[in-house]
C-alpha cells in the first residue's frame, strides 16, 4: 500500500495511474477506522481499479472544539486495517496542505433546506465544513467514483447536491450502514461510550426498527412522537427523531406522500453524540 502525506506527491502518482486508463475510487474518512469504513473501501475496490482512502480529521466541520480534540486518532491500527483489505493508496494530508493560507476553499453554495433541518439545526456550520473539505479533497484526487456511507444520510444529501450544483465529474456511490452484532451503527465515536452507555446504545436502532414496523399502521408524525417518547430515557439526550423524504429531507405527512422515506435520529449518550437512520422505503 502506498502512503502519501503531501497532496502534490499523491497527484503525481495518480496522474501516472490515469495515463494507464485506471479508474480511481475515493473513500474519504477521518480515521479511527472500523468495518463500516472498510465496507466503503471494499465497495470501491470491487467497482474501480485503484482506491484512495484519505484520513483527515477536518477541523472546519467540528462546531465544538472539544469534539475535535477528543476525536479518536488510531493511525497505526488504521494502516493495518487498510492493508488487510488490500487498499491501494492511503493519503494523510496536513491541515496546511488542505487549507493553504493563500487559497480560498470556502464553498459559497446554498443547500436550501438540506442545510437547515436535522443535523444542520443542531450543528451550525457543520455542513459548510463538510462541503468545503469534500470539494477540496475531490479537487486533489479527481476520482471517478466517490464512496460514502448512508450512516451520514444528510451528509450524503449535501454532497450529492454539491456535485449537482457544481457539475462535478464524479459518481457518488451510497454504501449501506454496517452495524455491530447488537444493531448499533458502527462509528468512530462508539469507543468513547462508557460500558453502561454502550449497553444501552442499541435502543436507538431498535427504536428506528420499531418505527419502520409501524409505517403502514400509524401516520409518520405519530410514529415520530412515540419514538421520541421511547427514547426519553435516563442518560439519553435526544436531539431529533424525524421521518423525512429522502431527497428533500422535509418531514412527510403521509407515507404515500413520498417514494423515498427515511427516519433519522440523533441522540447524546453521556458525552457522545450518536446518529442513525433507517430507510422505510426507497422506490425512487
Ligand atoms: P467518518 O470517518 O466518520 O467521516 O466516515 C467516513 C465515511 O465512512 C463516511 O462516508 C461515513 O458515512 C462512512 N461510515 C461511517 N460509519 C459507517 C458505517 N457504520 N457504515 C457504513 N459507512 C460508514
């Protein structure tokens, strides 16, 4: 596996590969890798010739400095895991390389309601930082395909919208959520859960599954209200539970109002913020 730190070195290497007509896949990550990340790498390896996995803890998407400081960093383990799945290239740029002082990397796009609801309402500025870093990473890597996880559903919607608005020449591939055996969505943040909170965390996924089981019986608004009650537990601090159209991210009144319906939630368990979602139906 090739390891690059400087973007210029990565670009030189990729230019050579492109001359051989090789298709480049790209899996951006913030490290602390788990099987969820590796599923993206595997998907890319199955659909392209070469995968570039970036590890970059992007400071501009953290709205709380303490969250950035506490973000787990496990570089040597990450490199080992990437080797086990035969990843081709790992890229670990510095903050200065991604955000050079003389380059304006902000993305002056209007994402409409996509950047106002759910995550955006609780993490001001977060998606500006996400769009900024993904655009910068895409500019450097110039992949044919970009692989992202459904786990961060709203993030994927924003990036899809950015690609459309800017007319970027890259195909976005959505990858399903990989879960622990007890249903908890894998996340780099899970290691920060206390053992007590870790034991309770699967309730989030169970509540989403319960909500899905009710979709043909009860109107979405009522399902969401009951789910909110179910998640009002000691140690849980609930931010939102919404049943939305998977394209617009706006709440739906009736299941039949949309052919793409997803329930999304965000919950604090102690000091750790967890997000999860379940697709009710996707006939789009
Ligand atoms: P992160 O390192 O958290 O920024 O995530 C990097 C990529 O991995 C994003 O596209 C995430 O959506 C994806 N990802 C994170 N957790 C999972 C998971 N449990 N299953 C599938 N993809 C995931």
